[in-house]
């Protein structure tokens, strides 16, 4: 009965550790190191891909005793916590006095980079030690292992702007423009996204969108429609669109990022397809809601009537010529 309760508690520990990772690290890109040590001791370390200068990350440690003997004197000691590059909390070594067969233990460690650190790749040196208990009675000499945890330190949080537009546009039509924003490193709040077009370009729909919060790694997008001028152009030229994203970062600083994209405005060719399904044939526009029968029937009927009239006119001319001959 006691053995069953211990196993049940161990399973609850594992579930809590996993849930803790999802709560503490939403949307965080992470890597995992797995080490298998003597006596069936399995150590799993999950760490962030990168940490921004002045920010913190979470390292999760999970150790499981999958052997048939108990272990004691299990120690995790972050040597880098004693350097000037990182602040590790808790700073004292993590000590597990005894871990029974089938038992497990988990812990989350905060790692913060100092403002004075330079960007680049660093290694946190984790010293691990354990002692086997032979036949669950006799402690054996401790064994020691070094585990290097790579951490990439970034200089500034990055907010990426993706803008999707047609390769080229022509006059007297509408075209979609899609803006997508991703905050790769931090959560941002009070986000305002704006599209600033040239003076002669209009929009159908909103050109400004506000979001109270955008979580790290979660893309947010909106689409608007470019309305081009009705006057024809003789040559092609580029028109610029500026996208501005204003936000507040995770330390309360107001920031802005921008991107300028250029779209080619060109003369309309004889036949053009619009993005909403319409068709330009010369100066004649067939709307997308016109049925296929109408699209085909009108030109065909007009052509058939024209052929009949030409034939009738040709017949009248022949009769006149015959009368003149008589």
C-alpha cells in the first residue's frame, strides 16, 4: 500500500513539473538535454534557446530513479551562478538527500543575464553528483559529472514585421495587403499597427489596428485592401507603403519598429484578372458576381447579331448590283 502511494505521489510530481513548464514558459522555444547515469538515474534538463540581455529564463530539472536501488546525496550545483555573467536563483546547490526506487524530483531555476553581459553564446556549467546505495543498505562512493548548458544571449528583443502584397498592381482596381507581426523574444503590450500609404492611394477597410497584448512567439495579422487610382498610367513605377508597429516592452519602455515595402504600379494590359475574381477586357469590366452564362452569352450574342447584320447588308448590295445590270 505504501509503495503504491509513493508511486502515485511521484506521478503527481511529474505532472506538476510539466504543468509548471507550460505556465511559466508560454510560447518559449526550448531545448532539452537528457543524461543517463549509473544505476538507472535519468536527468532531463530543459532550457531556453536564448535569453535577452537583462531578462531572465527558466531552466527545468527533472531527475528520475529508474534503477532498482535507492540513491542518496544527489546534488545539482550551477557553477556559473558564482560568475559575473548570470544570476541563478536559487544560488545554493539543490540537494536531494535520498531518492527511492521509482522516485522522481523536479525543480525550476531562474537564470537572469546581467545588463553588462555581451551578446553571444555562453555555457552554464552544472555539476551533478549522486551516490548509489547497494542493496538499499550500503552507500557507495559518490560519482561526479559536468553538464554544459548552452545559452545564446541576444542584444535586443526582436519584433518581426511580415508584409504580403501583390508583385504588381494596376489602376482602377483593389488589391489585398496583409501585415503580420511576431514578437520573437518577449510579450509586448499596447500594440498599435498602422499602414501609411502614399497620398494618391486609398484603402478599403481599416489601416490601423490595436491589440492590448501580443504574446511571445504568437503571430498577429490583419488584412486591408488597396484601392488604386482610376486614371491610367503610361509607365510603371514603385509606390511605397510604410508599416509602423508601436508597443510597450516587458520592462515598460515604449518602442516602435517600422518597415517600408514598395509595390509596382503598372499600366493595365488588355486582359487582367482581379484578386476578387473580376476580369478586365480592354475598357470593359466583368464583375465577379456576373454569372458565367452572362459572361459568355453577352459577347456571343453580340457577335452573332453582328454577323447576321453583315450578311443582310451584303445581300442587299448584291440585289442592287443586279438591278443596275438589268
